[in-house]
């Protein structure tokens, strides 16, 4: 959705290594924002985004206006079922319906062979993988590992909302995931592992959820059984951040 950072550019570089040509889309999608969310103030920097993509040798940029994507009378949406109603979907009702709908449109316009998505939005990738399968979209999904700051904070366009105090607190979300994963790997029962994770989170943060889930359908797991994700979301002030650890072995 723009406001590009090194995490986004890692997707471009991964695509460049595999593909003869690379296209990027930038579109702040109104369908995936709920009432009271940050659509109006979501960071936008079109000129800087174009320069970064040009420097990475992106061949085509698709950056439509909302009226192009959703013309008058638009009414068709993609319902992604239970996977879109848990965790992020429970906190943000309708969010994944908006994501799936715009992704179908973007895939139909661009017609890529491979779609590169970031691991940070792991549930989104699971939703898109299911959508590709169910709707025979004919594209391969490649998930690129999360890019982090030196202190472990996952790169995100929303990080720029954090003030200095919140920025210092924000890496504790990553530490909460690590503490949960480490406890599970040491043989702790899930309740104790989640308690260790919560204890690692800054006391001023508000935890939305912390769990260990199956990689494909995000059903909660009682043990760390790969492939899986340890997932978490928390608010630092008014800024809500998500993160995960991908456990493959």
C-alpha cells in the first residue's frame, strides 16, 4: 500500500532474482479499512515510492485511483470464510474480505506468474493462498521473510506513527514471540509459554492476541508443530502492530 521501506524492497529483489520482469502495485485499498481505522492518514509518499522502485529496476508500476478499482455500482466481493474471521479478522471485521477482493482484481489486471508477499502479514498470505486455490487463480505465491530493524522490530509503514517512547517499546512484541517460541521448544505447556510471551511485552502495550497456529488454516495449536506461526498483535499508544515467527522445522 505504498510508503515503501526495505521490507517492501526485499519483495522486489526476490522477484528480480526469479523473474524476467517485475511489476509492483501501490494502492491504499479502502475496502480493507474498517470504521475508525487510519485510511485517511495512512502514510502516502508516491514520489519517493516511484524513485525507490525505479532504483530497484521495477519494470511496471500499477498505481490506480480508488475510482478505477471501484467504479460506481461496484458490488462484487470475495468472502474468505472462517480464515478471514479469526485473529486479524476478528479484530478488524471485513478486513480480509477487502484484501481478497482487491487481490483478485490486481491479479486479473497484472496477470503475474508469481506473487511475492511478505511474511509479516502471515494471515493475509494464508488468506491469499486459499483464495488462489479455491478460485483457480493460476499464480504461484512466494512468501518472503520479514525484514527487521536492528532491534528486532518488523519493518512496517505504520512504524512512523510511533513516538520515541513507543518506538523504544515496540520491539518487545518481537521479544514476546521469541519468548513464547523458546518456552514451547523447552517443553512448556502452552498456557505457560503464552504467559512467558506476555511477560516479555512492554507493560504499557495492549496485547490484542498471542498464539501459535497452523501455517495453512491458522487453527490454534497446543504444541509447536511445524510448519506453524507464532503470531501476535499489540498496540503501542494508538499504533497497532502485528508480527510473527515462521517455524518450519
